[in-house]
């Protein structure tokens, strides 16, 4: 009952946060992978070393984005142990988007990372993550009438990005994580611009961010997180800060790039996770992650602005320990 109470309280806190009115988030993907995601540090201190088991996870993200766009994001994740003290993570989402311009769905961007961990239950533990986000589209989805939609509706960023980062955890109390994500190949083919040629008041009066042929720049993040609970149930929560390093660019219809004013800058989110492990040998885990922004930058043209985000996830741990050498 103690563990159920902890989980229930945490889930209630996560969902209660949805009522907060704010803008921001602006996560391009790196804060939810490998050593960088919430509660990432807890597993390396477990007696059975959770990260040394093959894992299959199914989750669904629910969010409200720019201009009150509603998003439902089912995603499949797999973790495969490797090299005795490491693991590969693979994540592939889908995205259904509903707003005043359209209701569409599409394949999200594939994320593949490798994480190496150094466990020391008596003191500090460390994890190091490297990998990439692979854009599975060119961000040019239309509303079915040949009109390209803003980036807030696009399921892909239209780029391939490099991700590197690490975390450090002191015992089972506090985790500090830092990371860098940088686009290296850009193939964003979005054609949305506010001065649309379509004779459609809904489009010509639109206040969505301009993202035509978006040239997106890099981000850095810092997460500080406290933990409470045990190996069967617990909660993690803390601030998640991100800084977009330079103003992004968009291309006008004459082929010239222009800076998107105030797209460079700082975003601060509050994020957390609650989990419960159950079943024989703790073979199953149910967890809920949630986040809300409290400080944001003025312009987030890549469509990653979120007013709130909640992700329930179910994970199965295969009993057979699988290592790749």
C-alpha cells in the first residue's frame, strides 16, 4: 500500500500540473533519451541492475502545443544491453495532431543512442550517452488540400541531429544531467509562411510561427532532479533548463534566409516521473512522466512549443540477461 500511495500521489501531481497556463518546453528530443531523461539514474543502483535487461516499452504522449494544437504521440521503445556496462536505446514515435488548420498524423523522428554507465552504490554513479535523432520526414505535411501546415503540425523536424550528454547521481538522492543536441543534416522542406498565397482567411490571418525551409540551430540542456522512493516505487522531479544557442532561420519565397527574431534563448521547465514495478522479479514497470514550462523564449519555430506534456508508459523486462559483445 505504501508504494501504491506514492505512485498515486505522484500521478495526481503530474496530471494536476496540466491546469497551469504557460508556454515553452521547446525540447527537440534529447531530454527524454538514455542518461538524459527523468529518473534515468535510479536504475543503475538497483540490485538486479535494470539496465542490464532487455526492455520493451509502449507509451503515449499527450500534449497541448502552439495555438492550442492537441497532440497524441504513441511511441515504441526498446533497450538492449551491450558491452556489459552499457545499453542501446531505440525510440520511434507516431504523432496525431489536431488544431484549427487540420487533423493529421505522421511518423515521428527515430532516436538511437548508446549509454555507458559506471555504478558505485556507495557514492557517485555516472552515465554517458551519445547518438542521434534521425528525421523521418521533410516537415512538409499538408492538410490534404496541397497547403503545407506550420511546424506545430509536423511530426518530423526535418533534420538529422547529433546528441551527446551525461549524468551524475549521488547515491539515490540527486541526479544532474547535461547534454548538447546539434542538427548536422538539414532537409526541412516546410512551405508554410504567414503571407500565404491561398485565398483562405484561416491561413492568411494565422499567428503560427514561420518555419519555411527552417534552418534550426543547436540546443543545450541541464537537468537537476531529486528522487524519493525505493526499487519498487518512487518519484523524481526537478527543473529542466534548455538554451537555444542561436536564432533560427527561415527562407522567404525569393530564396533568401532571414533570422527568426527571439528564437535564441532560455526555457525552464518543471519535469518529473513516478513509477511502480510489479510482477515476479519486477518484470513490469508502469511510469508516468510529465512536464510544464515556467519560462520560455519568445519564438519557438520548430513546432516543439508545449503548454503541458504527460507520457504514461508500460515496460516489460525480459528475464533472460542479454549482452552484446
